């Protein structure tokens, strides 16, 4: 299901990709497949981050935190670096946080 999810994501079929990756995540955790667990979390986080919704980004951060912990534990330094880079891209910049605060303050005044 992991590969099917990745293929669906590449084809722009986000719904199918999410279904496959959710199934893969359940299978990896149930068996357990120690190498597959962080990989699936990372792939699902990529999909969710790409959609960019607030709930999607929050879930992507949780998945990436788990993946990072697992990558560290099983000794996958390159994957650990890639996951950390994705997390850093999900963090709002100081400029964006400032804009969001100003926008929220403006909404309160109106």
C-alpha cells in the first residue's frame, strides 16, 4: 500500500493516496514492520503538507515527529535529515507569524 499511495500521490490522486498510506500505516504498526513505520509516516506527512490545510499540517508535524524518532532509533541518518528538513519547511517564518498576528488583530478591531 505504501507504493500504491506514493504512485497515487504522484498522479495527483490525493484521496486514493491518503487511503493507501493510512492502510500501509496500520499494517506497518500491526505487524510491526520497523523499517516501514517511519517511511509511511514520512510519505503521509509529505502528502498532508502538500495539501497545506491547518489540520493537515498539524497531523504532518505529529507524523514527522514520530518518523524522526524512529529514524534515529533504527539508524537512518539520511532519512532523518530529510524528515527534519520537511519539519523546518512546515514551521512558519517570523515574517509569516507577524503577518498572521497583524491580520488577527485587524479582524478583532473590525
